[in-house]
């Protein structure tokens, strides 16, 4: 049993735009690359070139089809990583205190030195956002690139999570969701940002921006025939040139 | 509670080396973070013109490519039978001596017996130069089986095409239509552009039978039935003409719409009326006289002179035909009439009611001064989905005509060219194929024909090239027909060859039609037990399926281990606001006995004594490719790289050799941009300040303004030949096809036969996280796409009673495969599809037993015939009759539910891997 902080100074998190995500997996691999080299143990791959490759990823993209009541089926690309919940069940369930939520920014981390790999946190997380590494035996999860966002060896503009920096479509946004005036908070207000599975009561910090309406016309006037009686090119052209 | 210590500022890397990605063809700039001399992490280069910092999944996974177990280690000589993968390692000296002896003999006896084709080569200006110096007419890269329809249609129509030639004005466009764009080229720039458009609420329409990727996030999806895009586009044109919503000013000034056509019958019928200097004539509204179209102050009149039909008159007559009315095309396209009409109205509305103006003055080629740049903010992008059909050329042409009628090319908010484009077809080279022993070829292999006189035919009328490019079968085959080389070499049609020399083209697997047949042709023996294709040399960096079919393997480096240049002489990476080129530099030592292929060609060029590769004393002219990049001059002052030219590196475009050029590129981030000033940034084909800048850069020798070719006169010349005019005459069996397919305005035709036995269209789409066959050897990427089911639409799914986990036999007129199926609702009801090139042959790519790529992955290629069914007893390739583009997407199939299999079928014998199998576990941090 591990305690959550009474209050956090910031609520750092991601805002993911489902309307814009093309499902390219750029975030998945940038995350894998950065986090293999950085925080904690490497993200391993077992049977890497064989019949059943299983690797650790902190961020994965799932694609779903959604059928609206009217119109064609839609495809939604849904990137999923730790949501850094305010009431994080993965923290409170941890028997050793390895899983914890940082007071200064709300990031949920695993202290790998204290992790015994029991897997309770992964079981408690309703989002399936944690993966036990098959080689190191410790629990891995999104760190919100805690070793990038404050990293003084990086240029200011690069102090964002690897997934945000790489996203080609600009579908991922990073910031303080506890600050009403931050760009991410404004974006959530403007676009009706949503919690993932709010009924679980975990109060996720990360937000998802929903799909905008699809398959609708612009509502512009229909085209009208330029000359009601088609009488050859010259007549047509005269009419067209008159209109210009 | 005290929180544990977290290192918040770890050192990111010891050094960043900036180079160019090669995980696909987009050529993004990358920052390679090094630790202990090894590649630790790769991210996008923020300053780079292509990707501006972002990077896709493939790019970031480059770490695993440079560690791939599939990397070849040493030159190999075949010891077993061809196709088994049994090799011995040999030294470079042995390998190069053997190849040199073979090639010397060929060059001495019959240079055309070498067929040198280079796949997904990014050094085509170099490899083609080598082939030209060798003297064989048989050279091309992979354009023929990629998107030559797109490139050729664009260049003949408007002097440039999509992707490398131009792109939507993502900053300003308000309406973008994507046609047949799977999740590929150009990868990151499209994603960035879509993100920008989404950010400002601009509308994106995706036209594609399959709703994935870009089409999934498009505001509107039009799930068109394959092969009918041209019909849909022509119906949009019909609607715009019917309502008079075309940009008549633009058409009159910047296109051949006002050109006058010779009438009547006869050898000049349908050609442009020209003056004594050969310039097309227009009726001038100012003087009321017939004058050359480009004279000072001329205002061409679309009405013409009352005696001759104008191009525009003929265009209106062609497209106001009832056959293009929405009601007539709706069923074939699978698009409701209301949708066609509405899309046309939206295009017209945005182009003409929401036009934009930039307060930038400019002067056109007729000397007219304009105070502003008027923009029509509708734009288009298209790729293989519309081009890989037997009607792809005319479909791509139709799309360009739509763009031009809307006045939306090279204007703000529309489609913009990227230098060295725009560049009209007539100032490109023409094809050359005149070959003599011990001589270089008479000119560049590939080019743009302007009439029958430019075809690559021998005196007796037979094809001069092994791929039959530039023949009556496919006259405008500007990229060659790589997909026909093996088939033709095997058949000895048009002649036998001795050596096939391939570079990075997986012809024994995913890059060929009729893959099984190709394997048989590569291994077939004659009555005396000799291979029908006598000798095969292959260069690749990895243990691909094709390696197993080589007699000699020349192992290439990976992209992080060599020098390269992304040249303006080649496939450039420019942006609309600047000319750009780039280099690759080795960021790590290969540590294997491998050599960059281009350096090997420099060496072979010296050993063979090729003119361009030896000094006057017979010494090697270039010690390696890097040396060539710096010192080669195509024309005085014009070399592979445009930046830091001249002795002190102060010149760009034109300038002498600079010994420090590569170092300067490396210091500059691996690339160089020559920006275009605002006054030159739009209306480029007609904008004199752009034209002057282009001359200064060395793109051409004098300003070369031109007008867009709605009506393509060279096509009419081929029709005239087919009608019997002229001295160079086609064979009789092709006359009808030439008359009906080489129409100077695009006309739509079915490119597949209606056949109730095969009711479904079958397509592939490229996944965003994979580039053809390369991704599967990458431990990270193969976890994203490790297998590929056949996706089936709901109607067909129900009809066959499919359930999750089911398998189907898929049959075409050519063959059958048995594969897993999956339901996809967001799919045209007459179409099935799968991901491209995920399926792998057992034993290839360093993959182990039971790899899902082999058991649940598959290729559609087995179903696609490389030849069309015999017609009049003639052997004709399954390609666009105009350009020779491989018609991959004309495939039709039927399905049959079968019991689940252990492995997708056909199953081929396991290849013996020349590199073994990759490690079981990958878990490492570089430098720890």
C-alpha cells in the first residue's frame, strides 16, 4: 500500500487529438528508443526475430472501427500510455512503495530499485498501461519523459516527451493540465477534451480530444447550369465569360 | 514521503551526427545521438526542410536497422543451386575480379547483354551515369513498378507532378483532396500538412477504397471502387463545366486552352496550328490577329479565330459529354450522384468564392505586370492508388486537368512546384539506346518522348531495350519497366542477355508480379543444363529473398555507414520556397566486410576502363563515392551537390569544385537550402523572376517559361501514327490500342475485363510503419506489423459467412493463395485489401522459425500476372499501355472460405540464410 501525495503542484500530462492522429506509430517507436536508452532498465524484446516477438512498449497505438448511426464506418487511432491519474490505483496498490506519484508535477513513476515485479499495479490499472519487462523483471510505464522535460542538456524546445517531439501530425500536446491558462487546458476546453473511462474514478490527467464530425458537406449552394439550353461551345463560353 | 532520486538531466549523448534517413524514400533529416561511437537514439532534425524535427516510426527505428541481424557481412559466391541461399564468403578482390571479367567481355562483344536495374535507388543520376558510360541501353530504376504514371502525367501536363516535384500549399489551402494515397509518400510532410490543416479547420477529403491512415482522419471519406478515379474526376470536370466554374483568365494566360488546332483529316489533323518558327498560334484579343502564344502583351482568346477549334473548345466538347454526367458514372465509381455534385460545388465554392490574394507583385513571361498573386485555395495530392492501374496515366492526367481548370496550380493555396521543377517535358532529355561495343551510350537512357521518332527502337523496329520501354507497347515509359526485365530476359524477348545486375530490388519476392513465376525464371535451365539467365549479380545490404538468386552478392552498407547525396540532378528534396539537397555521411563504421554500392561502382568503372571513371593516365578517377560527389561535374560548375560550391564554398547552384564541400554540408546539418524570394515563389512557370533564379541555379540554361498542356500534342502524334500517318509505323496489332489510349485529352476506359468469376478488386496499402520489405528485419517495427490478414468488407464477409479467425482461398485468373481474413467495415464493398510487403519467405531477413511474416503474412503478388492474357497471339505486359507502369491494382479475385491453415499458402522451400538467425533476446543500452 502506497500513499498518493495530498496535493500536487502541477498536473503534467498529454492531450491527444484523436481527430488528427493518423495512427503512424511514430510516438510508439520514439518512446521505445528514448526509454530504452534512458530512465531505468532497457525496454527489452524477447524472441525479437522469431515466431512470437514480445517487447516492452510504454506507448501503443490501437486502431478501432466505430460505426456511427448513419454513414460509413470510421477508423479511430487510439494511442495509449499511462494517464498519470490523480487517483492512481497502480500507486495505492503497490506493496513496496516503488510505484509513486510525484508531488511536484504529478507524474507517476516506478522506482525500479524498489520494484519486486509482482505485477499488482498492472492488474490494478484499468487502462492496461503498464508492462512488466521480460528481461529486467521490473514494471515499466510511461515516465512522461521525466528525464527529457527538465533536462538541461536539451535545448528548451526539446524539453517535451519524445512522443510529442516526434509526432508528425502534431496530434500530441504536453503541458500542465492543472493550470487553467495553459495551452493544453485551453485546448481541452475548446475541443471538449475527455477523460478515458471516467467511471473508473481514477481521474486521469491525460485527456483525449474527440473526433470532429465526419462525412458532412460544407453546406455551400449547389452548382447551377450556366446556360439552360446547351447551344454549343460559343454560347456556353459567352455565358461563362459574362459571369466572370 | 520522501520521493526517490530521479536523474532529471542525464547526458543525452556524447555527440550528435546529422545525416539523412533512408528508412523510406522521404529522406528526412535525422539527428543521430552517439554514445561510445555507437548509435544510441535517432530523432528528427529540427532545421531540416523535409521533416522540420518530426520523425516517423521507421525513422526512429533506424537504431535497430543498423543492428539488424540480417545485414550481410561479406561478398558471397553461390555454391549450391540458384535460389537455395548456399554461398561461400569470398574477398572483395575475388568478387570484383570475377564481375569485371564478365562485364569486360560483355562490353567488348555486346554491351546490351548487361541489364543493370537499380530498384529503390536514391543515386539514380550516378547509377545511370555509370550505365551510360558502360554503354548498355538496359538501365532503369524502380519507377516503372512504382508511380511512373504520376510522374509522367504530371510532367507532360504541367511540368511537374506530386511529391518530389510539388506539394499542396499546406500553409494556405482550405480544401485538400487526396486520391489513392496510402500511408506513404511523402510520409512526414503529408502528416505535418494534415496536422496544420486540421489545426485551422480546413477540409480534407480522402478518396480511397480503404479508410485507414490519412483517409481515416479525412473530414470526408469517399470509398471509391478501384480503377474508377478517372471517371469520378471527369464527372467533377463535367459538373464544373456545366456550371461554368472554371478559371477562364488562368486558362487563357497559362495553359494551351487558347491554342488553335488544325482541323480536317490528314497528317496534321489535331496538331497545333503553328507559325513559321514552330510556335503555336493563338488569337490575340488585343490585336485581333493570330500570333505566337508567348508574344509580348498577347492576350489569348479562348474563342479562337472562328475557323479553327481551340483546345478549350475541344475540351468542353469532350467533357460535357453525357458519359461523364454524375448519373452515368455513379454506379461504376461507387459514389452517390449527390456526393459527386456536392464535391464539385465545394471545389468551385472554395476556389472562386474563397479565393485569396497575396500582396506580392510579379511579372509574367509576356511582360505583363501583376500587383498581386491571386490564389485558388483548393489542392490535390495523389499517389499509387490512382497510378497503378492500366488506366493510371490518363487518370493522373485527368486530375491535373481538374487542378488546372480550377486555376489552382502554382498559386497561393493550391499546388506548388518544388525546384528544379517546374520543368516542361520538352526540355527534359529524350531516351537514348544507341549502343556500340566499348563505347558509352549516346546519351541518357530515360527521358520524355515527343513523338514516334523518339522511341527506343532498333532499325528493324524491334525494342532496343530489354524491358521494351519506349516502344509502341508503352511509348511514354519514362522510368523504364523494371518489372518486365526478368520475364523478358528469360523469354529472350526482344533478345537474350548475359548478366542481370540488380541493386536493392527484391525481385524474387515483393517487387515482382507473379513472384513464383519469377523464381522459376531465375532458376530455369536450358537443355544443356545452363541457367537461361546466365549470370546474376546482386547488391543489397540485407539478406533479402533476392540474395538467394544471385551468383555473386556484393554486400552494401546500411544507410548509417556510408556517404550518399540527395541531389538536385536526381530525386530532389526541395520545398516550394527553396531548392534543397542533402548528404549522408557515415555515422558509424560498418565493422563488416561490406562496401557502399556506389563506391563499388566507382571501382568497377575504373577496372572496366569506363570513360567517366578513369583519368587520362588510366588511374581511378574517384577513389569512392564521396570523392565522386565532390568532384564530378555533369556540366562545368554543376555537380551532384548545389551547396558550398566554388573554391571557397561561397557559391550555390553553379560553381567550381570545393574540396571541403562534404565537411561544409556536415557542419550545416547535412543539407543545403537555396531559398526563393517571395516574388518568385508562385506562378513559377510564368514568373520571370523565378525563371531567372532557376537559370542562376543551373536548372536550365535560359529562362524556359511554358504553358500547361491540357491537350498533349505528343499523344496526338502517336494516334496519327496509328492512323497510318508518318514513316515510323506501329505494328498492326497495337493500332487500335494506340488510337484509344493515347488520347490527347484523358478519356476513361476500363483497365480490367469484366469477369464474373473474379468479382472483387484486390489492393495493397503501405503501412506507415513499414517501407516495402525492409521493416521485417527490424525488431521494433515487426512488432507493429508482423502479419497481414486480407481485409474483407462487411457485405462480402456476410456473404461468405466468415468469422473471426477464418481463412480464405483467394483466386485470380493467374493463381491462388490461402490466407487469414479479417473484417474491415470502412472499405469499398467490392474491394479486399492487405498491407504491402509484410509477408516474407522462410529463411530470409534473418528471421527465425515460425515468424508470423511467413506463417500469417502473404503477398498478393502471387495472384498478379506480369503478362496480360494473349491477344492476337501477342505477349503484352500487365502495364499501362501509355507508360508501362505496372498495373498492380487491376487485380481481380474471388474468395472461398477454407479451413484454417498452419501457414499461408503457397509455401516455398526455406532459404538457407547467409547470416543465420537474429538473437533471441534484445535488451541493451548503448554505452553501458
